[in-house]
């Protein structure tokens, strides 16, 4: 997974959520439920294909592939580029 705003690449292990992996890499991302039901961690997808596991997005939003809930959703492929900033706070 790539944090595009700062060109940082983070490996997300099969047992990890994207949220856990980016936090371990020092990215401060807002989240609340960690269950895919609140939408707090919604993040823009810049490239790659998402596997949605949330209950927030509707069918059309999932098909568009423009955002995903990083607390539960995954990448369908080897590379996912997200609009995340690795500074003191996520944008």
C-alpha cells in the first residue's frame, strides 16, 4: 500500500488491516469503530482495486472504487495507492 501524498510504501500483512499497518508506520489516521460501520476512516483510493468489507458504502460507491474504509477493507491486488499523508496528521 502506498501513501501517495508522501510516497511512503507500507506493507500490509494478510492478518493486518490497512489501518493497523499505516499506524504502525507512523501515519496518524482518524478512526472510530474499527468495524467498517461508521465511515470515520474513509480514505480516497488513487490507484488499485479495493475489496470492500464495510457496511458504509453502497453498491455504486463500491463499484466506483474511489474510497474505502481502511479499518476493514483490503486491496484485491499487490498494490493500492491511497491519499494518506505520513506527517503528524492525515489529511
